[in-house]
C-alpha cells in the first residue's frame, strides 16, 4: 500500500553495432537573406568517417540535443519528423563547410515533447533549434549530447534594425616577422541575420565613424568578410593601399551588416596597435615547402598546376602564384587563387589577365596556416606552348641531338664495349693469318728436308756459296791426262730422245744427325759449319 507505480521504457541512446560516427561539433545557423522570414541557413563542417551513409538535419522550436524519444517514435522519416536527410558527405571539397537552406521544421505545441511535434513551415520571429546527426553504413548514430545551434528567422523585406555594434576586438603585432603586418580578431555578431563584416583601418584615429565624408572618417573598408569568417585577419595594407610599416600605429574598427543592409557606422569600438620588426623576412618560414609542383598548358589556353599534399598538421590550405619572371618571394608574383583540400588548380585568363601560351611563366604553390602564409618559394617554369625544352627551358638546336644528350653513362659504356670487341676481332684475325702461313711453310719444310725454317725467328742470311766438286782422283794405272780426256768424252755424250721422260734417280732424303755433345757446347763455342754431303761418283765406273 501507499506505493506509487510507474512505468519506464529503456531507449537506445546509440543505434547500431560497432563504432559510432563522431558528433558534428562545428555547427552554425543563420537567417536566410532577402526573404520573408520563412527559411534558415545551416552550416557545418563535414564528417570524415570512411563508412559514411547520410546526414540528417533536425529543426524544431524546442531543443534538439536529445533525439532518443523522437527517433524511437518516427526515425528520420521526413513526413513525420520534419527533418531533412541526404547522402552526400561533402560538397565541392572535402574540408569545405556544407551550407543548406531549410524551410520546414518540427513544430511542437507548448508544453509537449519533441515526439509530439508535427512538420510545418518555418515562421518569422520564431526561435528555432538546429542539430545534425551522422549515420554510417551500419546504421550507427549518436542521438544524445548533440551540438545545437539557435536562429530566429527574420522578415528581411520589412527589417530596418541594424545588428548591435561589435565591442570585443583585438589587434596585435604579427609575431616573428619584419614588422609589416598586424592580426585582427573579434567576436562574431549574435544577430541571426548578420550577413557581412566590414573592416576599416587607417593610420590615424577616425573616431569610430566610417563611410561618410569628412576629415576624420574612414571612407572605404580594407576587407569584407562573410558571416562566418576565418580569423584572425592579417592586415598588411590600410586604406589607400598604404603598407603597414614597423612602429606605425594603425587604427581599426569593424562594422557588422545584416542581410537587409542595416548597419551602425558611428560610435564604433576602436582598437590600435603598431607592428614590430623582429628581423624575420618570411613569417611563414616554419611552414614546409610544397613538393612535386608541376605545371603545364591545358587546352592551350590555361595552365594546370598540380602538387603533392603536405602532411604538416599546421597547413590549412595553399596559395597559388604566377609571374612572367623568375621569383623567389611571393611579393614579386601575382596570387591567382587558393585551395583548402585540393592539390590542383587551373589558372585561366580570367584569373590572370593577359595569359598567353606564347609566353613562358613561372608558377609556385605555398602553404598557409591560421595566421600566415609562406613567402619564400621555388617557382616552376612553364615554357611557351610548342617549346620542347620542358620545365627548364627550350632547346636551341631545333630538336637535333646535342653532345650533352649523347654523352650519357649508358652510351659511353656501350661505345667502350664496342671498341673492345673490334680490337679483339682484329687481333684474332691477324693471329690466324700468321699461324696459317707459318704452319703451311713449316709442313712443307718438314716433309721435304726434315729441317726447320729458322727464318721466322732470325733475320734471313745470304745462302753460302757451295764450291763446285773437284774431279775425282785418277784410277791406278791411268795418267791424269787420260782421266781428263775420259771425263771430257763422258760429258760430250748426248742422251738420245726416246719420246718418254728421262729417268731420274730418286734423291735420298737427308735427315740431320744431332750430336748431343755439340748441343752441350752450344753456348760456349760457335756452331761448326754443317758438313756437306758427299757426291756419289759410281756412275763414272760404269762409264769407264
């Protein structure tokens, strides 16, 4: 008894299994410009998850930090929740903010829960709450502790109320530079229809009055920033394109304007500061150099630039510069654009006036962080269209091979090997011819005489004169005169011709007789003259 009974139903704060995509933390909502108060603009940083499925944007006249009850009641059905879902993870570039205009919301009766609301059109002057959920492919999503933005749509057609003046401004010297810039920061306006911020800077105190004629007024802004600007702002020029110099005091004010053009231009908050020269010419010297920058002509009218992404966590984006002359500082070139996440850029004649494909240009890419951009660069040359010199300039020989292009390491090695082969062939051919000629002569001498021809190893000597053989001694009983007559008669005998070749006796083959004793004394004594062979005179006996 006396027990109060109640019922409770457990709800899922996280839907799905596995890892849940991180919540959206950078979220802003604004009144849509130039309308009757029936639309709002929602801006957020895109999610970076790999298994992205969709975003769902929730808008209601009650807080939407906790969607567990509403999601359990009708999910993300737009006919029931008044929400908007789409499956594009980013627009234009991965890191560019997503901006979406909405005209419907989940309208909840006073005192009721979010799950009791019904979809309806946005009404002017009704405060709205906005949240964005991220869903992955498995259906995982955070439904509680969501980042929430607020906005009140305004009828801009009949709006004549200016946003409140900005009071929180900060102007300081840019550190680690040569005293040529200041940094400006300020808190953004809380006005829902804030549209633009105009920055005024002068070298004198203009007493918080801008835009009107007078001697102490700032007439023209040095910069116009969108409603969600990137701060701090670098001020290196003041009104009239006067550069900031060290020690010169600069006065600054900021005007906020709504989408209807309403703004306060007097009684503005003023701040002042002077730049200090620390002796550093490149304030972004700590930023990395961009590598593998390449540039070439695209469709003969534009220059396509491509580079390798930097892995430095400080880099927020890239500035692209071009010039007709070689430059090592961005001060000597023209900035034609910037990118945040892309690693390529197309320079057209609309971005760089006078771009001509018959002229060579120099292109450079530098990184920037939250406060400063690198100024020292190494530019890449883009030759005139049709110049075959590549990125370092054209060739002067009209396309013919140059000596430098021929004297390469592979060519020199090949030429050396060819020369060695030719020399080897010449040596082999000469050796074969000499050996063949000597061998043929040697074999003939061996077969005929059985002796060696020493003419290959020693100079040719004149043949020794062989004396005519002396007449043999007369036989016993015959006088010398008779013997001479007999010999004379024998020589006078004429051999008759019988019609056949004359018989010639075979000549004996003379073989040398080697005496070992002669060889032993070869080095000590000169060799003895060879003994002449004896002549066979037996034919004389037959004649006698």
